């Protein structure tokens, strides 16, 4: 008597594990019906800022069928990037720029997409189905789908939280025309386990959460440093501290992270030495070619030199370090007016302070932009 072949679901899990996915769940294409309404309300409030593509893709983003009518089930996957060290350790180092943990290693778009495609090819061979794979560049509601698939839940900071991997999962999805059933058993949606905890809300430097489970991107440092192209609002600049790309504060303080194990992260996400604690002076001195060289293979590369130097200028203005003035002064004449304005602001902050880096001194103000 021949032994029966393990069910597709079991084989799928084994293959996903082989491809370094830390979490997998399966759900129906209609499993997150509330997502579209929440998205519309968020957009109507203007909380997406100038991320205009969120408006333009809202209909397709609202439900899996809106993007691909043939979809019947969704395979949700998570790849760990759990840090080995405290993400908040550099908060007091004013001469250093803080880069979000997720961006210190290889570009997750490339890593997750490559492994998703490999899993998809395996699934086509095994089940003969049609499918599509998505990372976060596509109009897909990965977090509600991951919650419906039992991987975790959307915490009060609106990000996914896993009981096993904490806040440190890159999400991807495979849409397929396979029917759910005994061979592809669906998971039970994960219930919210935040309880009365408000650690993530309390930790936000810019008060970007008007209420639990609601994010106003216009006040979020991740949005301001990555997505926002114009000048940073003056009232939020000091609150940014030395963060130059993203912000980990609301994620890092989540108590569920005590279960996250950096040994489970994909090795591609081990931080690159030059991205762990970059000197502000080095970032401020970058031209376009230098920027592209330093950030090659990193998700940071997509924001371009000007936005990164703008961010570093804001951090310099918050640093209290007069030794950054020489590298800031040339930026007052930068071809990008946003960079020039940020540099002028930083110079004004540093020049107007009497106590700089622990030393009593008065600095001569540099000329304003265009002067």
C-alpha cells in the first residue's frame, strides 16, 4: 500500500519555510471586508498626506478581487527582520543619523519578491493554478489580509504584530484561483491582543496617532522622511531628533517583541555596517553619485540624495553640534531649494545656541539661502 501524499497545505508550509518565510497563513479573498471602508475613511480624512497613489489605487486596493477578479484565496507570508540590538540605542547620539531597522540590510522588495516568486513557481507545479504575487509596491492590503490569515493582528500603531515575531515581519501575498478546502485549509483570523497597552501610542515623538488603530501619516516620521518630498513642517522638526530615514519607536516598544528572535531573520537583512550608525557629516556631504554608491541595494536608494540630505540637515539642526556647521554652509546654495532651506534652518538653530555639544560658545550665523 502506497503512502498518501501530504495535503497541499502542509507541503506549502514546508516549502515556505525552506524559502525562509517565518510565517504563513491562508484565507479567502473576501476575508477582510472592512478594509475597503477603513481605507476610504482614512483617505477622506486626508491622513495619507501627499501619497496620491493611495487615492488613485483605492478601488483596486480595497479588496483582492478589485485587483484580480479571478482570485479565490490568498496566501499571506511574513519574512522576519528581527533586530539583534535595541533599535532605540542611538537616540542620544546627536552626531549619528538613525536609520530604521528595516532599511539597514538588503532591499526587502527584492528579497521578498524573489522568494515569493520561487514559492509561486512551486505552487503552480504542485497545483496547476493561476496566481499573482505581491509585495508592498502593489495596491494590496497586506496587513488586514495577514490578520485574516492568522499571522498576527494590526496593533494600535496600525502595523502587524505577531506573537512569535513581534513587529518585525516583511509581508507578501500570493493571490490564487485555488478554492479553499480540506487540501488548502484556511486559518482562523487572529484576534487583537493589545489589551490596555498603549506603549506604541505613547512612544510616538510626533503624536501621529489621533486614536488607537489610527495613523495620521502627515505627522509620522517615517512618512515625513521617506514619502514626503517638500519641506518638513517646522513644528515637527525638533521632534524628529536624529532620525534620518524612518522611525522604529512605535514598533520597538511593543511588549510582544520580547518573543522575537533575530535568529529567525533572513540573513539578507543583517545590517550593513555603513547603515547602522552613519555620521551626519558624511550624509550631508553626499552628492548624487556618492548617495547612489552608499545606498546601492538598499530601499533607501529610492528616495534619492536630496530627500536624504534634507533629513540629515534637520537632524543636524537638532544636534546642538557646532562642528557640523562647515558641512551645512555649502548646502545653503544647494540646487534643491528644499535642501537649501533645511540647511539654512539647521544653521540658524546651531548658530543661535550658546551651549553647543557641551561647550559654551557663540557661533557666527551663516548667510541665509540665496544671500
